[in-house]
């Protein structure tokens, strides 16, 4: 009872301190590591320890030459061979270790449950480190090559087989509007030839959607110009993963703060809760943040600094996915 | 009792404090000024540049292991099509220096967005300890880190597990590198083809034959529990479904039916096999409970119903049937009710397989003299053809539902020789790779992640 109270008080103190002061930044050079003993077991051990196999008898002897008990009576050596086959086997050993996932510990590694618990996130904590990018030098944006390429649906490895047939046009699909839309970044070998027109269209219409507050003194036009400039710069750094599950639903909002010289002060994911509950969202959000970081510094008119000091960026892949 | 109440009171107080603090903080953070809102709607699709450093080793032997582990990780990531490992020649910081926190600037310079570092150590007890860390180069922080202690012989597995972790942390999805593929290894002339069951790691290594080729074997399928494979073998010209336990090497016939059984596939929990059975000229779909051996008939139709595959939640089964005239795909409830046609395109559809992540069904389609490997959503929408060829067939999903394996047979050459090879392709359709096998291969079946 008393211990409980003491513990509870201590715990509260820690939680409150963490909330008030911010999460501790660990000084140790290397963050802690999760130790996973992958006890991969030899076949013998495995069988000894295994009982979960539905098969009644492990039959240690039989396996020696029993690979094909009755379909094939030959003395097939392969399957039974104790060493190789079993080696890659899972470890039914009762130890809790098999996959690395279990204890994430230091980092918010495997999707951290929405615990209020403070974690030493290496992520961009706004306060602790005022500048993630200590060097404001106008380092050329890290990806020079990217700039060269067209923004949109650029397929990467060359489709080797695409030319196989010309009959495709004839094939009328009754209903497949989604397929057509998707083909800009998701390939459909049957439709390849039709692509160009559509592609171009997707690439050209960036669709303006930024809302500005009317009360701002700066003219709407100036704001739109700035928005366009930012959009153009970030789009060159935003790498999409079109095969991701429900990629079209992963809209990420990030609030960024910039210095006068266009370097990044902070980039905060607006929907933090989802960061912790949803691994897909987290990687989409981190990916968007990487784009923001990779693109810094931004080239924007200094005279309008107050307009772009803080920007709400909404990364919305739906248009690219045609949904 | 008392204690409980106290605890809950305390908890309540704590919650109150937290919410107050949160509210205050939020209020402070809320900027007063109007914000500029910008929608980013266009990006580009390209693999993520990642640096995989050789793992540090103190002795030459450990260095060698560290080098090999890094190579396997980089190769896995590269094959996925989602990552572009950067040439090690460009690295500025060496493995020894990397044991401390990386100099992120050195990695930004070479355009690495993520960095994998680690170490390999042979311990006194003869086991190998491999540590790795994944770094966010722009965010300048560690994303994940694990250490594994294993028998040195399975270092490749550790490398695959690390690659899976990197993949998962950066994409949000489970990896698939720590998995295996079972397939039919083929050799000999076309009219006397020898077919053997073979198994290998997902990247083609650790290859071994499971049968000797004296009987014809077809359609191997992995159990989700990984220990077992079902396949079809013709023994004395009678095709039957067999069950092979990879641990024990035991093999048994899955029920002796009066007719012919084929196209076996496990249910997601591994306890049931669904297959088709031809009797008196009619082929229907049946399930067999592996524990009770009870057989249940699912379809009742004079047409040919075959190639069943369960949805990952076991609630539905997709199969193909010619009940509508041509061979098309249908989905039904697991008890055989509610049959619905989902494919309506030209040509014939075959071998549907439900993705382990549930969002897609892969299939083979034959149309206009061409074969395709395609995918569609379970309601039939979003149909796309990922690969095509003279003969492509037998799609099977990687455990994470992002990649498919299938086989491709090339047209016979002048002397009538045909080559059959295994391939993988990802869902974008842009990343087709051959899986190298010692001899020809067909009918691949991808295992779940090794547990």
C-alpha cells in the first residue's frame, strides 16, 4: 500500500515533469538497442521441443528416409535431411524472442500504442532542438537528379515486356474506370499504349487548393504565388509509394516553420495521434517530412516572410492515385 | 477493494492534470496569425536511396560476416523495388567510425535518406551476435535498432530479418524477406519432363530438392503455419493431394477420394484444406478439416468449379468456374452460399489467389493468345494486368501482399526446347525480376514469414 503510493507519486511526478518540460533528450551517444536472441534451433532441438505440430508422431527415425512414405517409395533423401531443411525453420522454442518486433523500447519502433508514455523520439521535437538542420547554407537540394525529372508518374525500372502485343486497344473492358486512373503510376500492361495523354494531364494540373485568410493584408495573388512556389519545390522531393495499402487514404498534414533564409525550423505532423496508432500513416507522414527536410532551404520572397513563416502543408496523394 | 478505489481516484486525478496541461500547451502552441495552407498533390515514384554500410567486425572473420550481412540486406531491399542501395564506394564514414552516432552530413552529401549500420561479433560461446541500427539521415535520429544472437550458420536469415525490419520501419508494412519459396523444379525433354519439389529462400539461396522426381508433382502450396506443404502427386497415374511436413519429412495422403482431387490450398489458419474433386465428370469444391478429416462440399453446380482460395479472414472463397459460359472468377461465402461473379473481362480467368493483406485477388488470364498475371479487388473492380507473356501462370503472394511470384514459359526454340523460369513482380507492375533457380522452375508457392 505504502509502496504503491510512493510509486504512484513518483510516477506522477515523472509524467508531469515529462509533460511540462518536454521529453528527455537522451545524451548517450547511441540510443539503446533491443536485444533479440533469435534462438534458431537445430532440427534435433526443434523436434524435441516441438509439440505444436498437429502430427502425432515426430518420428525421428522415420524422417530419415520417410520423405515420401507411400506415394514415392524411392529413397528420396532430400526432405528428411535434417540439417538443411530444418535450419531455416522457425523456433518453436517457448522463448519469447522469435521476431524482433516485440519490444520496441527506445524508439517508437513497431507501431507504438497510443500510450501517453513519453518516448525518446528521435523525431523532430519542436523545442529541444531548434534546428534540425544546423547548416543553413544553401546546400543544393539533396536530390539534384530529381529536379531534372518530370514530377509525376515516372515508372522506374523499365517494363521489359511491354511490347508484346498490339491487340490491346480492341479489348474493351466493361467497367474499369479505377484501373484506368491508376495506370498512371500503377502499371497495367494491357493498357500501356493509352497512357501518354492521361499522364500528361495528371502532371500538368496541380490544382490549387490553398485557402488564405481574407483578413491578411497580403493580396491573394501574392499568397497564391508563394503557395505555388512552395508546392513546386516540395513536389520535387516528395517520393510516393504507390503500392502501399490504401495509399490513397494517407493524407498527411504537416505544419512547418521556416526561417527568413528559407531553412527549416520545424516540421510537425498535425495528426500526432495517428502517428502512434497507425504504422502506415506514420511512414507516410515520415516520408512527407523527409521530403520537407530534403527540400530545405526554400527559395521564397523575403519581403513576404510573414506570409510563409508558418505553413500548413497537406500531402494528398489521391490525385496521383486517381481517386 | 479499497485499493482499487484509491487507484482509480488517483488515475482520475492524473488524467485531469494531464488534460489541463495539454489544454494549456495547446493553447500556447496555437498560432495567432493566419496560416498559409498549401496542398501538395504531386510527387514522384522512385526507390528510396538508402546506404547499407558493411557491419563492423573486430576480427577479419567478423568483418567478412559483417560484409556479407550488409550485402544480403542491400540485395533484399533492392529487389523490392522500393529502395535503391547506394554504392558503397561513395561512403565517407567507415564501419568503425559508424559505431558511434553517424555524421549525418556525410550521408546527406551522398543523397542517402536512410542509413543502416551495425556490427557482427562472434561470441565466446560460438554464437554470432549481430546488431543493427536504422538511421533517419535528414531527421538525424535512430529509427529502429535490434540485436540478434544466433548460430553463425544462419547469418543469412538474420540479414533477411534485418531487411524486414528496415522495410517495415520505412514503409509501414510488414516485410517479406525472411520467407521461402517452394516450387516445381523441372528438367528433361518436354515429353519426359522430370518434376521435383524444391525449396529455397525467397532470394534463391539455400536451395534444396524435396522429392527425387520419380513421380509427377504439381501445385505445391504452403501452409500458413509454414511447417507443411500440400501438393498434388501422380502416383501410379492417380493424382492425389499430399501433405508434406517439412520438419519431419512425413508425407501423407489427404483423404482417399473416389475421384480425382486437385488444386489444394490451405485456409489461413492452416486447419483446413480447400480443393476440388472431380467425380463422374463434375468438378466441385470441397473443404477438409485437417484435424477431423471431415469433408464438406461447397459448390453444387454442373459446371466445373475449381482453384479455390480463401480470403485472409476465412470468410470467403474465390474460385473459377465456367458456369457462365467462359471460365471466370467467382467469390462465395466460406459455406458455399452467396456465389457472385467478379470478373467480366474478355478471355478466361484461372488460378485466383487472395492476397494475404486481403485487398486484392491475383489471377491468371488468357486472352487473345496472350497470358496475363493480373490483380483485381475482391469486388472485381480495379483490374490491372501486371505481367504478360506467351505463358505466364501460377501467381503466389509474398507474405506481405506487395509482391507476387509466378512462372513464365518462353516459346519453344527451333529444337523444341522450352525454358520455364520463376519471376517476381510487385504491385506497381514495374519491378519484374527473375528468381534464379538451378534448373527450370514452375508453380512457385511463397511461404508466410518464418516464425
